[in-house]
């Protein structure tokens, strides 16, 4: 994972993002690397504050600066590094080649413009087409995302639609210019469970239809299992494990991933209490030296608090950042 | 939208009735005998009786009230004691004067206030922000009669660029109108620019934090469109409300400012009517100003509905 791979659609290498406050700089993302092939779906999983959203915003060039700042690394997209690009150059990529949808469909649409206007806007700006052509495209997109009576909806305002419908509109906006990459930041978290499944189903079918790559950011491993090809587990700004879906669910190699899996309520076994990982994600201002999960890890040993574990290969396409993964499992069985 | 306007018009009727009651009550609320106040200390009892008869003050209360409303229904607000002509005529004559200055002042206020506020918000904590906010604070802090006098001293007395006062109607001489209307309009505007700039700044900062602004940027729109389209229309929603308040302050401020610049408008008319106890004129002026404010509030609400579709649809249900 040392040099960026320009054969990939997206190749992130050693991305480091800091937030600078008066009290000091907080590393929100610390040396994140991953690759994404065209048409591939990657899930980035982690708790709140693990750096998932910051990673996505950095790719979009939408990091709030200040206080955010990309401190290093490269983001290769379609063979070009996005980080040194000018704001104007990034604008031609955003919304056209890379799109993003967000967690809060209720507030992500502008309340004072019609749905039609907000969908057409992207097409008009990026493809330099007239209003009529843009309107046709908007209508087509609304149909694709499953909005009933789309023609009438074009004239309506966001407050007239439900949260699920608004997220569909956000997806229509994101896909209107057929991007090569969609960043979906917790797209279902704010929705009802039944709507969540519909939106995921929609994303999956559109991903298939548009042949686009998707980075799905979520804290919900259940969402990951349904939708993605590969998973990267993030903890406190670092990727601690990466593998295909089967690898993560069947052979987790990092104690944090194990903890996440154990905290999913199971229908098969009789459980009286949910298993929770003890402790909380450390504050970016007070990160432990060495492995950042060590303070919460029941397998931690003295070296864990001093050595930063690299992401080591654990089989084909599987990597984990735990210096003790060889023996923690056997020890775990003993205890 | 039409139904909304009609509903709002109907809602304003009770307010108008209340205003007319207060305006009628002025004669009754005056301490002492209005006839004595009007006639002055040298008036003979016969003269006072004459004044009472002319004003109908010798009639019983209900007859006075009946006459007042009967007159109101005919558009007859009585005769001004000082000008010797109908109050309505005297008021209508002066509307274009005050209205043109008020609109001029409003344009200045909107332009300066909104642009200062937007610049201050976009360049937050920069020298431009500090300068805009300092300018705003100074504008709010200066009393308008003092500011008016200072402008006269600077631009009329020392520089000799503008006349010290008076008024030239626009249709007679546009340049003359500008020369006479500018100082009163600026004086009235400076008081309001600060208020508007501060509200615009804080609203803009609030709007820029919203998720839909992030969405607009995620679409790849140029920053100009993000601000001028997506942020601006949202910023205007609270600003519109403030514009209503600003206009009402403009109307009351015009009493002082028109006197300072000897502009023959509604403000100076009301001012001198109050000073010389021209009661029919005060009554009529009060009714006029209240009606104007009601209409203005209606306009603000209609504008509000234009800028905020949520209001538009709520009113329908």
C-alpha cells in the first residue's frame, strides 16, 4: 500500500487530516490508505468520531477549513491527485465525477427552492445544457429513484416530502451527471428502519445500473453486509482492518472488529444483554500512544501502548493492524 | 396567494378600528380644555365658545363620535386649524415628498445594510468585518437630528455641495430632487444600516452552517452561486421581517429629519401640528401613518411568503 495505484479509480495514500483549535491540533484522520476499483463498493465502518466522514469530505475537497486541514497524503482519482487541485478544478469534479449524499435528508435540501430547480441545477452547471434538457433529465432521475408522480414533484418544495423521499431526491441530484464515484455518508442513519432498507436497495440497484463505485460510510455493520464488496474498519482516525465482507464477518482479525460484530444483536442465540465494547473512542486531543484501541482492548499487553501497529496482511486482500493478532485469539479462548 | 392577501386585509380591519378610536380619543385625552389650548391665554369666553362650536366640542360624546365616523366614511377628516384646508388634502399633498425620501432612504439602507452584513459574514473576523461592524455601530449610535446638522455643516456650509434644506419634486427637476433628498435620506438610512447589517451578518453566518449549503458545494457550484442563490434567499427571510420594522422607524424618524432639513413632508406636517396643537391634523396624520404601517406590514408578509415557500403553503391549509 506504499505508492498510490493509478490503475484504480480512487487511491488514497497516507491521508492525514488535522483540526486545529486554540487548544492544539487534533488528528482526525491519521495515515489512511485504501483503493477503490471502478464499480466497486467499499464500506467504511466505525463509531462516531473515527474519521469516516472527514475522509469522505477530504476526497470531495469540502473539509471545513479552518479548522480542518489536510496535513499530508495523496488522493488519486482517475489518475490525478485531487489535493493540489485549485478550487475551480475541484468544482468540475464535484457533482460531476464524484458526488456525495449525506446523513440528514431533512436539512440537506434548500428549503426555498423547488425540487426540480435543485436537481436541474447540477445538470445545467456541469453539462451546459438548457433548462428544457435539464428538466427532462431531472424527470428521468426522479423516476429512477422511485419518486411517485415525478412531474408534480418537480414543482414542489422539500418540506412537502418525507425524509425517505428527500433522500431519494438527494440521490437523484448526486447521480444526475452519472458520476464515477458516489460517497454515501450514513445515507440511511436518519431514516426509519423500513425506509432504510428501501434506500439501500435503491442504492444497490442504481450502483449496478450506473456501474459506479460507491464508498458507503456507516456505523452499522448490518448495512455493510447487505451492500458492499469490501470493508475498511476505522478506529480513532486509522484503518484497523480491511477485508472483503466474508473476511470481516467470518474471520475478523482485529479485536475492535470483533467487538463491533459482537455488539450486533443476534436473533439466533438467546441473549439477555447486548455485548458492548467497554470505554469510549478517545478524544482526538488525547490519543493514546501506540495502538489507539489498546485502552479498550481486553487483549492489550504492554507493547500495545508503545508500538503503532501497521496494517499487516492476514491472507488474500485481508489486512489488520494488531501486533498481537497471532496469539490474542488463543489467549481469548483461554480466558 | 390572493386568498392570503384578502385574509390579511380582513385581519387588518379591527386594527384600523382601534386606531381610529385612539385617534378620536386624542381630543378627549388632552389634559384640560382643547379650546383653551387652541385659543391661547388671551382668548375671550366668546372666542372659546366659537372654537368649541367649530370643533363640535359642545356636543354630547356620542354625537361627537358619530360625526367623526361619519366624516371618516366620507373621507372627511376635518379641516386643519392652521392650514385652513381639509386634513386629507394637506396629507395627500405631502405624501409624495415623504414617500420619495423614505423609498430613497430604504434603497440606501438595503444596499448598505445587506452588503455590509454579507461582506462581514463572508470575511468573518477580518478587518473588513471589523470595519463594517464599527460603521454599523456608529450609525446606530448617532442621533439623527445631530447627524443631520453635521451633514448640513459639512456638505452645505463648508463644502457648499448641497442645499441646507428644502425640497424639489422629482417630476420638476430630478437633479434638484437628488440634491435636496440625499441628505435627509442618508440621515434616515445611517440609523438603520447598522441594525440591518448586524442581522444580515448573523443570519448569513447561520445559513452558511446549514447542510443545504454543503449540498450546494457538493454539487460543484461556484461559490458565487452558493452565496448569491442558495444562501441569499434564505438570508432574506428574517431580513424581510426587519425591513418592516425599519420602514416604521423611517416614518417616525422623518418627523425629526424633515424638520432639520425643512422638508415639507408628512413628518414635518405632523411635527408642527403637534407643536401648534392642530388637533384635526394630528388625528388625520395618526390615521394616515397607522394605515400606511398596516399596508406595509401586509406587503412584508406577502414578500415573506414569496421568499419562504413554507409560509405560502401553511397559509393554504
